[in-house]
C-alpha cells in the first residue's frame, strides 16, 4: 500500500488497498485519521515516532498492528522516505509503503519506530500492486509529490492522468470480476 503526506505530515493520499483493508473511507483516513486504524496499545509509540521523523525529515520504519475492516489486527511494516524538490531540496512530505509483516513469530512482536535507519523495500503479497496500472499510478503519485513546487498546471496534468488510470483500473477490475486480480 502506498501513501503520501504533505510537508506537515498530514496524510494526503492512501492507495485503494488501504481502504479495502481497513474499511476506512477517504475522510476518515486522511490528515491524521489513519492513526485510528492502529491498535490502541501501539498508537502512542507510532504517532510519536512518526512525529519525530516529520520533525527531522528523515526516513523511518514503523512496526505496528493495523486493524482490518473485520476488526482483526495484522502486523505491518510501514516505511517511508522524505521527498524533496529537485532543485531547491525543499521538503515536500513523505512517500511511504506499508507491507504485511511476514514472520511467524508475531506473538513476540512489539510496536516499534526506527527513525533514520532503514532503506525502503518493495511491497509483496496482498500489499503488492495488483497490476501494471497500479504500478503506474504509484509512480505518478510519487511524481506529484516531487513536482509540487511547479504549481497547479503540473498538478492538474498529473491528476488528470491519475484519474484516467483510476478509470482504467476500475474497468479492468470489473472485467476480471475480482478486485484482487494480479496481472
């Protein structure tokens, strides 16, 4: 699952997989609403770690339990890198990736925040992009965050392309009959 924040750390985008998994809607998840899907026992440590990474504008990795739409929890790794404008190197926010924790010993885990100590990985399993259109959308989202300094015309062009990709994804998923089809 891909997510994006603005420079203040407010979540501005979460990929459709977030909404499918957590059952949150756009209004519930954006801003700081995504933190409501974190297990109550993990929330304070994760919110604190996220705030530290925002203040320092450095990469981070969070490990916590995430609530599914059915009320059960799964362990996830949530990692992000800061995004900076190409020429001026102004901080524009974070581009993050959430993946399921793939360890059989989850009963021994505790919530954890690692600030400035990791390199982003690639999503796998149910968190991986579902097809090439999803990959294209993920890259465009990153491009949009990186080009924010270029103003509304560039943002509008990227948004138009993201909309077209979204429509193509919708058609593709309705034709295959399954939102979880991998191509």
